[in-house]
C-alpha cells in the first residue's frame, strides 16, 4: 500500500477525491484502535522485538514438551473489545495443522496473524502487517513456514514437472516460484525442505525492504523481522539465522 502522493497533472477531480478518501480511511484504522485514553503508561506490548521473539520461543518450548498453559479462551472478552496489544505479527501458512497461537502457546490478543497458503507476502498481507506495527504496536514480525507444506509441494511440481493446476492456484504458486529457483541453484539433498526455508528467507527479506512502513520500522529498530520453520511432527520451530 503506497501512502505517498505522486504529482500527476492529468489527475482528475474524481481521482483526487478517491485518493483523499483512501487517506481518510487509512487514518481511520488508527482512530478505531485509539478508543482508550493515552495515560502515558507503556503499552503491554512495548517490549522490543528481541524480547517478543524470546517469549514466542519459550512458548514453543512449552508446546513441544506438552507443558503448554491451560487457557480459558473465553475469558477476557470484554477487555479485548477495547483494544489489542499483540506482541508479534505472524505471516503464517493457512494450513489447518498450523495454529500460531498454539504453536507459541499464546493467548488471544497476543498474536496478529496473517495467513495465506504458502506464507508469502503479497500487497494485502504487507498492508495487514503494516497495520499491526503502525497502529497496534507489534514489535516483531515473524514469517512462519512449515514442513509438509502443500503449497510448496505444488510449486515444485509445477516448476519441475509442468503440472497444470486448476483455478487460481497457478497464481498462488507463482509467488513461491522464486524460492524453488533459489533452492535448486544450491543443489540441496532435500529440495522440499530447502524450498520451505528459502521461501521464508525471501519473504523476510521482502518485508524488511517493503516501503514505506515496514522498511522504515525495521531500519530504525522499532520492529524486528524474523523467520522460522515449524516442524509438524515435533512441534518445534527452528529460527532462521
């Protein structure tokens, strides 16, 4: 989502009005969140990206060892109506076996999750993550890939075997194709695992350089952008270095 105004002498009055309306709507996102008065106290998620990642990994360790917190997810509903302070925004695959709140043992309101098959960052996903860091104050953006990813499998099949996919799937796997190409160039022993990792790494790089908001927040140190791969069998998340 581009928030800058470019000079265009051919811009119509209708175009100007649409642009102005777009700015007003985007500003309204922040206003919708700012329902509580600012009392000057640090927000619950004002903890820094490194600390947020540490909390997620401690939660994952609990999940792996079957010591996850016993939670009543219905508790605190009224409090959550007023505001939300996620400690992380997670770009995750839509796979039904991957649930970031459980994987990291976090309660409702702790994670702002953007999900799409193949966990890649398109314009809508980037806009959602921009909202999380700009208006909700999330100090961490984590790209989470996973083992046995069907979207990655489809991308490899299309790339190697020229498999023709139905519906809108060709467009989806096209977004994963760069990871397939990058992985194959390294001649890995396990192409599938390599593509999963490359896909995460490439999207971390894209988010860290996505103007105007994520790039700025990352460069200033206000937001940490990291990547990890979740193993379905063990439940463990391996962070990319």
